[in-house]
């Protein structure tokens, strides 16, 4: 069968691979219907993702259908439509036993460390499937992006009377936005791209946006009664932005890094010590995040319609993918139609 292989940076091509066969104990065979393209895929394509290995079949934001199950599988059945939790952990690892499977020492992320979903069918552990009776395959493919934001906001734990600054209005920043809004906290989005800020105002209902500039601190103080944001979530993966975040928090404030950089992040200790700041990192997501998000979409609490701005047929993706790396393309979320 045909798959899409990222053989090396900027070299995405069709290849022939073997069919997956029948699933073993605890596994499931799935048919891939939809694959979302995210920042990890783009960074991997450009050769900028620190955890990415080549050659690799990308794709970890997945809407799939269960075709067959192996011995002992009870949580899903053939015909189920599912979102995929793509973080393949060792259940017996220290991190997993402590409730942190998202940062397991032996973690293998689909489409990053092991082959992902840009192929018609594949086998994975059935425990990584989260079914829904009503969500479309498009919606199921978006769940993983939302899960990243859900986990980041859980790490920050904003209160309803606090203010939250989200730096970076790309897909990961927008996913955090969905969950900050649910807390009732005052939400501020900062970005360098006016088109993305306009999208936040128009499609995501954000009242307060700030374009990055030399007077960003004044702009933020004007929006927070002079005391700066209580929570700063940096979703840029840009080391300069992440370094600057240390000077943007209120007394007792928290910073969450959900973006990833290969560069060093610098800060003056006194600057961060003075407000007694707290720094948190947010990696991947937890199984409960997927279950919560599916429920929220089913209940109409999260509207996924604004997310999908571009579509691609499986056969057309190699020619279209370079455009997704360019800001002027206006991509928020591209969905690949596999089956």
C-alpha cells in the first residue's frame, strides 16, 4: 500500500509499504481517514524538530476507524470511530507508574519517533484509541491539537479572576486559548502576525489582542490594571520569545512553556525572583485530556469549525506541504484526507 515518507528534511514523497497484517494481543488495526498537519510536522519537514528522526512516516493528529482488534481488547470494537492518543509509552516505566505517561522515559510519539498515520492502515496499542459515537473524522483529528492546549492550561491552573497571556497564535496557542476561555480568566493573545490576531478576534471571540512591539509591556499593563498577566503561556517555540516571557508576569505569576526550542533560554534571575515566579513545562497530554475534549466537542462547548482552513488529498500533499510552512498561506489547520 502507498504511504507518505519524510525521507529527510524537505523531502516528502510517496512510497510503497507492506500491509500491516492482523493485530496482536492488546493492539488494534485502524483505517486512517483524516490527518491534521501541525507545527511538529512542519518543524520536522524543515529539519527543526529536536525529537524528529528520519526517515519517518509523519502524522499524529488522527481520525481513524477500527478495522480489527487483537486478543484482550475490550475498550474498542471494529467499526468504532476514534481519536488517537499518539504518545506510545511503556506502562511499566517510572513516569507512567507515577501518572506521567506523557513524559515516559521510553516515549515513542507516532509520526516523530515511530511511523505515523500518513498511510491507509496501521496497527497501534488499542489503549491509545478514544472513541466517539458522534464526532466526525475531521473533529477526531483535531482532538490531539486541543489536548496539547488542555494539558498546558491544566499545568497553569488559571483562576477565573486572573489574566492569562498566550504568546503565539498558531495552532498550539489557539488550542490553549480554547481552555483558558473555559476557566473564565481574562484572555490576552500576543503575536507578531496581524492576520493571526485578526483570526483570534473574528473567529475565536478574543477581545484582547496585542501585536508584539517595543511597547508590549505598556500594552499588557494597560490590559491588566498595571500588574501584568498572572499566567503567561508561550506557544512559540522561539527562544527569544521564551526568554522575554520572564519579564511579563505579575507577582506570584506562572510561566508555562508549551512550545519547544533547541536553543538556550536566558533570563536574569533577579527579574524572575522578584515576583516569585514559577516556571512550568507542558509536554504532550494525558489520556483524560482526550476523553474530556471529546466530551466538550460532543456537548458543543468547543466549536471546531473555525480550525480547518485548508484541505489536501493524500496524493496531493507532497506538492502542497511547502506552502504550509509559509505564514502568508494563512494556514491554521490543514487536514489531509487519506481514505
